[in-house]
C-alpha cells in the first residue's frame, strides 16, 4: 500500500481485500457464540471463541497465509479454519476446565488456540517459501 493514497482509499482497500474471508468469519463467529452459549459459559468462553474466529482468522489469512485464493476457495478456507479453531478451543477449554478454576478456562483456551493458529500459519508460510 502506498503512503501517497488518501485515507479513504486506504480504508476502502483494507476493508475490501479478502472480503469473503472477513464476512464468512464474522458470520461463523456469531454462530459459534450462539452454539457455545448452549454448551458452555456464554459470556467468557463464547465471546472469546467468537473473537478468535471473527478477528484472528481473517488476520492470520491476510498476514501469514502465503496463498491467495479465489473468493469461493477463500470462503471454504475460512470455514475449515473456523472448524479447526472451534475444535482446538473446545478441546483446550475442556482440558483446562479439569485442571484450573472455571473462570480461567476461557482465557487459557483462547491464548492456546491463538498460539496454535499462528504457529501453524507461520509454519506453513515458512515451508511454502522455502520450496
């Protein structure tokens, strides 16, 4: 992105780049928030899972994922990433629930899931760049 662009042009470019990933991840975050409210702590755990899906998946795709996909393929990638993220989050949430007090389980699951997400994306980017 050029520094000579107007603020409006830069904002429009940021908002429309990878739009399908952003839209699909926000929709899936709302769904995950609703579903997690049915099975777990709706306030902390559900909100952290929705934040992980709605914010960190598009960020990882934009910053670390080395492959640019078409709109439909990017939407499919987002759905796959959201399913993996949800599985990681719920798995670490359940593991932490058995070890630490309940008020910390959502935070532990959130941090571990984000670390695993970025670790996998960075590893894939590094492997892809060196082949």
